[in-house]
C-alpha cells in the first residue's frame, strides 16, 4: 500500500471510509446532470455545488473524497465547443475543488479543541471509456468490435497526465467493466510513469465476474504485477455481491481492497434513470459495511444512490465510536 493510504487506514482504525455517491448528492442539491458529461457538467455550470458535496462527505466522516472528474473527458469537453486548454483547465479544477474543500475542512477541524476527523485524501476520479460513451456500457463492458487496448490508452492518456499533475493523493479508476480496459490502464500507468498511487475498481452485475463476464482472477494476474496499482476493488455494484467479491479478491491478491457499492438500484442507460433495487435482505448498508471490513476490505464507502447519511452511518460503525477517530497528523 502507498504510505499515504497506509496512514489513513491506520488512523481510521484499520478501515478507511470513502465518500458516497458524488453525482447522487449533486442532484440532491438541485443540479441537473442529465447531460452527456453527467456530473462533470457541473464543472462548467455549478462548481460551487461540487465543493459543497465534498464538504458534506467530509462532515459525514469520509477519509477519502473522490473528485468530480468521473465523466470529465477531453473529447467530452471539446464536443461542447471548448478549446483544449479550457478542457484541461476544467480537469485541473476538479482536483482543486476537492483539495480546497479538504484543506478548508481540515483547517476548521483543527480549530476545534478536540479534532474528531482525519485529514482526508483526495482521489482523482477516472471513469471508464463506457462512462464517456454515456450508453450504459460501464455496466456491460461491451465497447464494440473496433475498440483495442491502444485506442483505450489514447482515450485515457492525456486526462490521466493532467489529473495526476494537479496534485491528488490518489488516482481512482472507477467502475472498470472489462479486462481490456484494466490492462490498458495498467500499461498506461507504467508508460507515463505516473507517480501518484492508483486504485482500480471494477463493476460487476452478477457478483462473480466483471460486467463483461471476465473473471477477477485473470485481471488480478496483471494488476498484481504492477507497483503502480496499490489498491484493487469494486464499486457501483449491488451491496449483496460485495462480501463474496472481497473473498474472491482476497484469494487472488495481497493488495489492499476497496469496496464502495451502490444502493442496489440498477442504472437504465437508455432511459437514464435508476430502477428499483432487488431486495438484498434486511441488513442495512452500514451493517453490511462492518461485514466487508471483517471480510478484509481496507477501504469502504458508497457509490451511486448512497448519500452523506449513508457515509455517516458507515463511518460510525467502522470507526466504532459515536464521534470519529480523533487523530491529527
Ligand atoms: C455510473 S452511471 C450512472 C454514470 C452515467 C452514465 N455514464 C451516463 O452518462 O449515462
Ligand atoms: N465517483 C462517481 C462514480 C460513479 S459510478 C460518482 O460518485 O458520481
Ligand atoms: Zn456509481
């Protein structure tokens, strides 16, 4: 594990808390994200809301906050009529907004006589090629016949360079649905010699495999061989599948494991709406979070349709106190 991550996990008492659904909370604050750029549209229209969402997750106890760049892509911004410099400026802005929120929140925490939070880490979100396509393919992994690993690398290269150079503590590759993209990302981290530690989190729709149907085991072979990837895991996957996936990942890797499932609702990529969850039993999200920690996850949070109140409950149950872990650097 990278030093900063090891530290935050230790300071959180063995399992660090990741924030919750970023786009979900933006919508709750009134943002319209029905847009090809999805939540990244707010980098243009409502940057103050982005910072507000980060603040709310920090207040809820998140040890790691994830930037607003999930669907912020250079081709996406260019298609909006922007210049390349403007597009790159917005990518950098997504990291600055998260860093500003983290630093302001930390300063206000230190002013209190008994600080009850950890200084959070900022993870730069990088969504999959499927997220950019905005056709639901981050949940199918079907990118069509013409897509190759080289094309995926070219798609990701410049954004990765710009985000990595903007000062995040981590890079968070999120909801990666297939093996070709995971392999392309690992190669890109090496080719570009990215020094910021990364996590690669997959999406799954059956709890056994990646969305594409490929196995975690085949992906772990090349992930394990890369020092650039310090954490592996799953996100935006229904909660009922998480414990089984952690057990499978534990068999395949010694790397730290991150899990941040969605609420169990299903994204309808065509209609652009969430469909009701299949029942996942009677356990609440926070009670499940405790089981994920016990199964071996070192970082636990929530993805789409989870909120600051979800993360507040997760933080309470994982850190085992009514207030948060009281550690300063
Ligand atoms: C994680 S999904 C809900 C993000 C939105 C999707 N890429 C779209 O643009 O429709
Ligand atoms: N970080 C993104 C992930 C979407 S799957 C968000 O929370 O909006
Ligand atoms: Zn999600």
